């Protein structure tokens, strides 16, 4: 009973934090980019919901079955992406192993840059979900499209966790090149997903640089004020 109560409390706390983060992100986006459409706002909220929900699962449910479930499917996606790209390039995997607690391992007869970096460039589950969305009835497609946006958030969490200098996949290309290519591919993929999600109004993107600059200036001003008050107190 104590364990169930503890899980319930953690779940409610994580849900509360997630709701607060969602409200803050929505307010921030509207404040920074007033020109953004409500439908576009929903896509980005789904993205952040996936990202932060995965983070909260790791933070509040460490070593739980829920966290292990997500870890397993992230590892499965990682290894399957290696296998898929390798097969398409004429080097099908000789063996593939995925475990719940010890990660995964794939054996290939040969490899190259694209095969090595495939899991950091291509969000497999998100791509599959996009395909499923376009099989769905046209009248319900906008609702189904929330799924790939949510999965994109989960993928970004995995990407942030796996993009580290000592990752074995980066032995040949190096961490810097892997990081640059990964960021580039994610931007391209999100632009494609945004385009597929309807008839996007790209005009509000023009205002992002000036909104970002305004946010930076506000942060500098607050820092300067805080530093001045600290000096007065000392």
C-alpha cells in the first residue's frame, strides 16, 4: 500500500509540474511570437509535452518499470534505426540484441558515416507515426498528427541523453560533426513535420530573431539589476 501511495503521489506531482510547464511554455510562445497561430501553438505544445513528460518520468520514477519501459523502446529504436539504414545500404545486420537493462548491440559486416549516425539523425517512431497519420481518415488527421509531434519530443529527450562525446557511434565521425549533423537533421525534420501538419503560416518565423533578441536583452537587464543589488548588499 505504501508503494502504491508513493507512486500515486509522484504521479500527481509529475502531472502538476507538467501542467505548470505547459502553461509557462504557452505563455512564453505567445509573448515572444504574438503572430503564431493557435493550431501551430498546439503542435509545439505537443512537442514540449513529449519532451518534458519523458524528463519527468526519469526524474520521478527512477528505476521503475515505467522508466524501464521507455528505456527499452528508446534502445529498440536506436538499434532498429542502425539496422534499417544498414539494410538499405546493402549491409543487413548479422545480429541484433536489445535488452531492458543492459542496452542493445548490433553486429554489421560493414559500416559508414550514415549508418553510424542513423539513430541521431532519423526519428524512427516519429516517422512511422507520420505514415500512420496519413492512412487515417482526412477528417481526423489533425488529431492524429499530435502523435508524431509528441513522439518528436520523446525523441529529442533520447537525443539529448545519447549525444555525448564518449558515445561509441562517434568514434569515426567525431562528436562535433555528429552534433552538427544531428541538429541540422532535426531542424529539417521538424520543418517537414510542420509543413505536413497543414497549411502553415510561416510569417511568424520572421519574428523569431527579434523575439529572441528581446528575450536576451531582458535576461541581461535582469542579471545586471541582480548584480547591482548584490553589490549594494555587500
